[in-house]
């Protein structure tokens, strides 16, 4: 897909071999790559999507691959009934508990723990203002969405995907707010698709690629943190 749709990336993928998964997991799983490098796979579904994952690479410096749960310079997508703002906030706090030194977001530039903190601050601002305005009792739910969306965009006028700022605020209003996993907007229970096969493909491919990077860096005398930066 990337070779076909992103010509600039094609040369970077020369020699990269897809490794089919042999394991599936739920919750978390560790993969020991040897040489003191352990990859922790963590399931974080129910915020951006059911397939949300975090990959923490514990080596010379802890490196966290967040997927789309952390964005840099762009508003994240709440694309369906499995996407919710309140669980997203909780997932970001759990990311902070992993104490990474390097954070690789789903979109944007690699950075430090501030990448998590900055995105968490945006979502917490939206939730705090919705709660405050609702408690005041002077605005309708629609008016609250308008007010808070404008305030959020005022704080981050240069972020991309601005339509999704409003979607994040709308998810905080009733009756949409924090629907339980497996519940549609209609209130009816849904049968959830099994994402674990796809998740295992992505996780094992990522682990294989990181192992290749670590081995190449060792041959070149470069540390993983130097390579990431």
C-alpha cells in the first residue's frame, strides 16, 4: 500500500520483508528481541478506535509508539461509535504512566513526553469547559458545542483536521458522551469485530522492523535514541 500510494517512501521500503504473525494477544504481551531490548505491546482500544495500540520499546531509552492516540499539530479522528473523548483522556494518562523518554505519535514529529501532555491538555480543556458550561445551566447542548469548539480552535489555530475538534466536543455532550464499549448511538448492543488478527500483524511487523533497526545501528555504532532523533 505504501509503495503504491506514497512514491517518496518506496525507496525506504526496499529490502523490507513482511513477517506474518504467529501470535495473537489481548491486554498486553512482551517480545524479547535480545540484547536488553524488550518490546511491550499494550491494547488501548476504545478511544480513537477499537484497535488502538501502544508499543513501548524498552532499551537504552524507553520509546513509545502511540499510534493515533497521540497527534502532533493535528486533531485526532473520532470516526465511529467506538471513538470517544473520555476514554481517550484515560488512555493518555496510562501512556504517561509508562514514562517514555521518546514519543513517536501517529502523525507529526517525534518528541518527548510533552507530546502526550500537549494532546492530553487539549482533550482535558474540552471536557472541563463542557462540564463548566453544563453546570452553569445557561446554554443548550448545541450552544455548548459551539462555544467550546471555538475556544479549542482558538488555543490551537494552526492544528490540522479542525473539523475533528468539534467532533471531540460533541462526544462530550448528552446523550453521546462516553457510550459503553459495544453500545451503538441508538443504545442497542452491537457485535464487535475481532481486530486482534490485524493488530497482531501490525505489532509483529513493527517488532521485526525495530529488531532490524537495532541490529543495523549496532553494526554502525549508532544507538536507538540517536537513530530515532
